[in-house]
RNA sequence: GCGCUCUUAGCUCAGUCGGUUAGAGCGUUCGCUUCACACGCGAAAGGUCGCAGGUUCGAAUCCUGCAGAGCGCACCA
C-alpha cells in the first residue's frame, strides 16, 4: 500500500498534479479520446460550451457552481463513451472591462481615456484583459474543469471577429440591422448608450411638482423633472377625460423659464387620468413614452434640451446647468412666478446604468438597432417569433420549466435591440462611410472611407458563442459534429441577456437552435442568505476555498441539495464537511488496500454478498437516472450517503469479523465484494469529486483504464 | 398592474410531479484512545409539512381562498 494512505488525504498535494496529468494525457479532447480508444469514432457526440467568464478579474462562487455542474455532465458523458466536448473561453465584456481599466487609469495617472487616445487606451485594455485571462484560466483548472484547451476561444479574437462581421453583414443585407435616429438609454457617466436590459430601476424618494406653464395656461400638469419642461411640445390628456375635452386640439404659447415653448393639447390613451392632474407634459426628446406620444400625433421629436453630459442646452438662465441644478432653478422660478401649485413626496423608480450606476438620460441618437419585428427573409417569421418558437415547441427545454413562461413573457415585450456602444473596447461596427455612401462587412480598398466610431454591444458577440466557437462560418468538422450543443448551463440572471440572444443569433445565422437543454442554476449566497458583494466583504473566493478544503469539497458543497433555479447558501463549514468526506473515501481506500488488495474477481459471491451487490446495482440505476434527468443535486447526495453510511458504516464494519474469521470461502467472497463495490463507488463519484477518486483509482491493483476519467460508467440493465 | 417562486426538524434544504412509520447535512444531548479513519465511531432527542377549506380509499405532494417572504416584467408625468 502506498505510503500516502497512512496520512490523511491532502488535496493540496494532489489536485494540481492530477490536473496536469489529465491535461498532458490529452483526454479532455474528444479527438484524442478516439485516438486512444477511450471513445469510439462513431460514438454519439455530446457538447457544452462554457459560458465565457468576463476578463474583468477573478472567478466568484457562481462560476464555481457553474463549473461543478457542467463538469459533472461532461465527465459523466465521457465515461459513458460519448465523444464529449467542453469548449473553454473568455468574454471581452466590453463595457465592464473598459470601465475597470478606465477607473484604474484615473486612479493611477489621473487621466481619462480621451487623454490617452483610442489606440493607446485599447492597448491598455488589451493588456489588462490578457492578464485577467491568465488568472481565469488557472482558476478554471483549479476547479478541475475538464475543458478541451486546444479549442479555447475569446469573444474578441480573430475567428470570433470574423463571425461577428459575417452575422452583422448578413443581418444588414436582410434589413434586420438598421441605423436609426431613435430615443435610447444614454448613460452620461459611461458616455454610451445601453440596451433596455442593462437598465436597472432603483426606487428612490422624489418630489412631484404640480404647476402651470404660464398664468394663462388652462391646464395644470405634474412632473418629477421640471427642468425637462423647457423641452415640452404638447400636453396630453386621456381622450375620455371630460375635464379637458374642450381643450384638445388647441395650441398655446408660453415662455417657460426664459424658454419660448409652444404646446398643443392632444388626447392620448397612454395617459392615466387618475395620476397627478391627469395631464402630462410631453417631452419627446427625453422620454420614451413621450416620444411614442409624439409619434402618434405628428409632433416634433427634435426639441432637445439636455446634452450627452446631462447639461441644459437652452437659451436663458438654465443654459449649461447640470440637470439637477436646473431642476432647482426651475422650481425657484415657478415659485416666484406663482405657478407652482403643489409639491409632494413620492417614491420613484429611477433608471440607472447597470455597470456605471449613472442615471439614465433618455436621448434621441443615431444608433444601430436589431429589428426584432421585421420578417426574416426566407423564414416567414420575425426574430421575435423565431425566439419564441423553439421554446414553445419544446425543442429547447428550460430547467426548471417555469422559466419558460418568464422567457416567453419577456420576448413578447421585447423592443428593437440597440447594439451600438460609444466605447472603444469591443468589436468595432463593420460599417464604413464616404459621404452618402455606406459599405458594410468588409473595409473598402479605396481611400476616403471612414469606419463607424462605435463598437457592438458585448452580447452581440456572445450571442454567437455556441457556433462561433465551433468554426462557423466555415461549415467544417466541429460545427457539423457538435452543433447544436446539448446543454447550456448558466445562471437564471442572464436568461434574457444571453440565452435569449443566443437563440436569436443562432436561428438567424444557422436556422437552428443553439442547444437542446438550458439548465439554470441559482445565485450563490453567503451563510446568512445575503448576496456576496465587495461592499459587504462576504465574498468567498473559490480558489481560496479549494486551497483550504480541496476543489472536490467545494464542488460537492455547491452541488448537493442545490436544485436548479433556486438560490443556494454556502459557508466554509459546509465545504469542510465534504473535505471530511474526501478523507473518508481515502480511509475506505486504505481499508480496502489492506484487506482486499488481492481480491479475486472470479470468486463466486456468497448469498449475503450478492445482496450487497444488488443494492449497489439499484443505486447505480437511480444515480444514472438522476443525472440523465438533471437531478445532480440528488445523485450527489445519494452517493455521499451510500459511501459513508452504507459502504463504510455497515458493509466494512460487518466485514471485519468475516475477514478475521476461519471461513475461507466467505473471506474470499467478501474480498471480491469489497473490491467490486469500491471500484463501482469511485466510478460513480468521479464526476462529482474527480480528484480524490482519480488519486485513489490510480493506486488500485486491478483497474481497467489508466485514468478513472475515461473508465467506463457502470451500466446496469 | 401582469407574471413566477417559496413557506417541511433549532438552522440550511431535499422529498424524482398522490402511496408503509416525512428524509439529509449542520447543530444539540449522551457515551466511546473499538486494530480504515477523532477530518472519527456508537446512540438519542427533535416536525399539527404557513393557515382554512376542497378533491381522493389515501394529500407535504392536486384544486380554491387567505397570510407572509422573495423575484421578474411593465408603468413610473
């Protein structure tokens, strides 16, 4: 028996070495598995693409959970003989990464990106991304993820850039990507547009002011943003509102806080007669709703009174003031003029930018959009409909299935997707202009063309991930073999951001689904159920945890009892429990090596031993069905329970007198049984705890594969 | 406003979509230098399954209502 079994199991001395051995063996690569006879050349394929972590820093516990679940499926399928591919990669995460570097440069050098210039700034971001990439790769390996590194991808590398340009060009030619002057979510802090999904609403206290535009103006209106009223072009009332019916269609002139305005009274069903005075000042350039009202009544959209820097751009006293200051100034003026009628405290949802926290300023801008309602040529359906169909028809199954409703509900409310961003890091929009001319896709050879300054929303490139990583637009081997992928495993919090976009992009570019099953895991919270965050300081670093207790223990702690779609809690104590379990396996191994290392598998089993074997057969069937049914949380728990409380507590204990007794046949049978049960247990546990099981396996005297990783999963008929 | 989820032992959660006596981990109590393991072993206590109805031979599980917690979307003048 190897010396190491005389001491407790030491994950730190084992895990890194074993990962290196696995990697060197090449067996994470399905082609190599075929070459080495670990998978048949005609075996069915099984594929997962790793949701690419952002190159913004380090992995968190959510990543660790994702890796644990995906690696369980990948290792299980590999042991079942599938040509199993798990593609690694990272995401350039445009805004997020740029923001990190901008902050860093501001802090270190007190410079903005404009001080550095586009070229130099992008170089800095790339250097940061490179460094961050290295950290992330080593963290992925620490967790034991059996990824095929020969196929690693990055959302901003050359192959992925080619895919992005190709999709953009095809969408443009199909009329599905268009440039339009529309109201967008402008983030004055990040100086860029963002999509509707990147807006987060925060409830804050606010004041609702009721006022008149002028003394002779007949209607009072209520607003939380008096400073925007210099941009009003109309007052809207509900068509059935008897109070205002006589005024509809009339126009009034006023000078509002030095700004001359002309207001038309319009009737629109979007107005809620019970809110405020039942009359709304319409500011088309600075509110989506008002923009829509203006559309319906043929009013001007172009009365812009706020700049990209959230400053007033009007004649008179307000000019150049920040919106917050202008608000005060307008209220002052209203009071002085006797126009302010009421001031009340209310709670208001304020739109903020997810990444920068800046308050969103809706502004009309010339941007690129993906049209989700226009018919896709040759498909007889819009992108929206193409996103709905595979989920409704169950071609894509979402686990847990109640998220299918959430998904459908979201798609039905979807608006056109603004894909252009005014940031520098990312895929530059593949469009060139020369005067009135425009060229899309490939840079023109002639002089005089200039490329669009903007970059694409990061989700545009990650939306292509399942097929851009497999060689598309070339219709070559990997794409044919591994696409559509089998499983997409990710957090429910990015169902809309990412999962929906992948379905959109894949339906458009390939006319098929990107994956057959979506498994959504929940958030990983701390022991008190709080979200992990920097400000609370309650973050657990998966690499620290793995160093302290072993990656196997971390994986088990994250997986056991963690049902899909439900948040889970993690604490060091919980992980510690599974470190003890790894040690328990270690000691079982010691017992087996001491007592059954010379077991003869051919010996006939006694009646009692046959029963033990049958019980494990039953468990094997259950665990297999659980994994196939995506109940890994149950499979893990059952195996834990079997190894500890059945194999160790009962079977080994009752074996002691037998092994020391005089009945030679019973002894031989028991030795064969123990060797057999333990061999089986290691195989079943391997996807969950790959390191300790592999380490023990390699010390077993009789084994049918060099690596447990590619040993056969036990199939019981 | 529309929609979704949750409420089971002191704590954290399962309960594979109706079937003996409702399970696990942690915690608690008691006892163990038992020759695989103190990162351990043995034993024990602990639950009107949120509340009220209904369906059923049978309900933690299905239906209705109520209460509490959380989440998503929309609105937010």
